[in-house]
C-alpha cells in the first residue's frame, strides 16, 4: 500500500506499524519504546518517540522529586486517607496545577485533584482502632 497524503487513517496505520517494530527493539534493549503523539500536514508528519526504563514508575519518581514543595513526604505516595467518608489514595503530583496539584484516586478508581493542604491534613489524621480498645 502506497501512501499519497497524510491523514488520520494513514497516521494510524503508520503508528501501528512503527509500534510493532519498536516492540522488538524494546525487548532487545530492555527498555520501553512507544510512538506517541503525532502532528502532521498533508506532506509531513512528526511523531513523538517515548523512551523509558522498563518497570520504572514515572509518577512515583516525579512525586518523590517534588513532594517537599507541597508539604508532603516521599512516603506519602500511594498512602490512603479518608475525606468526607470516602477512601482516597495519593497517586501523583501535577506540578503545572497551582490550585489542585495532588492527584488522588477514590476507592472506585475515579481520579481527582486535591489541594496540597487538604491532602497533608488528611494524611496527618491518626485513625484509632476502637475494637482494640475494648
């Protein structure tokens, strides 16, 4: 099949083929390779090539690097807390978000962004096991 002009369909075909070929390189080098976002015109296209170490949690790395800016500790990543009778887990930081930089997930998997002061306050609350006191 010869491609005459670049459009959405041809880009999807090329992306699928590039990702298929990158898979063998990923296995060979032990890294993750992925053909990502594409910008294009009728005569040219540019793909973003994403390369990262296999098995690395980039959200965790970003959280640990930036948590001190939001009055959190690196150990707060993946910690759970209760807010308004719902359970949440801290899953990341969005440094570009000034008002709601802390990314959390509710127990049902739905994602939210909270203020750092709210998350810090909720994480500092001590939960007492009443059954053990009886």
